[in-house]
C-alpha cells in the first residue's frame, strides 16, 4: 500500500512539473519587480511602438562569437525587442553576424561602413594571446521602405568597454523608441 501511494505521488509530481513546464513555454511573462520599473517600457515607448501599423523589421547586427560585454548587450537587446513585439505583433526582429565570413567577403564590411555604421574594435585575450575583433553594434529598423539606424553602443569619453556597454544598455529603450517614433511620422 505504501509503495503504491508513493508511486502515485511521484507520478502526480511528475505531471505537475510537466504541466508547469508546458505553461512556462507557451505563456511568456516577465515581471519587473524593481522599485523604479527599470525593465518596463514607458508609456511613450509603448505609444511609439503601437503607432506602427504595417510590418516592422529590426535587423540587429550583433550575433556570433561575441566578447562577454557584447553578449550581455545582445541579450538585453533581445529582451527589449521581445517586449516591443508583444506590444505590437508587427514588430519582427532578427540577429545577424555581419562579420561572419568577412575574410571571404570584405565588401560586406565596407558596405556597412559606407552606410555610416562604424564598427567597434574590441581587444580579446585568450590563452595569453591578444587579438582585435570587429563588432558592429547596430540595428536597422525598416518600416514602409524607410530605414532608421540605431546605435546600440554609446560613445563615452574616458570609459572602459564595460562602462560603455552598461550605459548603452540603459539607453536601449530610448534608442529604439526614437527610431519607431521617427518611422511612425507620416507627414513631415
């Protein structure tokens, strides 16, 4: 009798875990428990995103093998774009690595620079070897045949890369909201 009740409790526990897992995968929810609501979109940001009626394509040029600071910037950008796409389902985003295969296709890097997208040069140290990597921390927001460039990395004089990335993460919402607002203006 004890063995059978133990088996039933184990089976019930497994069913509960599977049900919670399934609910967590299907229903995305993110709660902002910070005092200043740091991770919640502001009302003007929501309005800017909701003003866009047709398809909005956001191409983030920050993917691939990234240094730790830029991987964090990529993750925060992804979370922010998830919030925007929940507010307005016409907002779609992709992450691309513009320097992948740059050795075989150097024209791609030149095209990005010609568009005014300046790369960030990052010093990486692995196994006592120092190397320079090029990262394009930019996003291109396209709406109705118009494109806005969004700089994901803010320049800050005298700051190290980690401080620049932290400052840039705090500025992400403004940068994307500004681009959405510019693209949402029908008449100049």
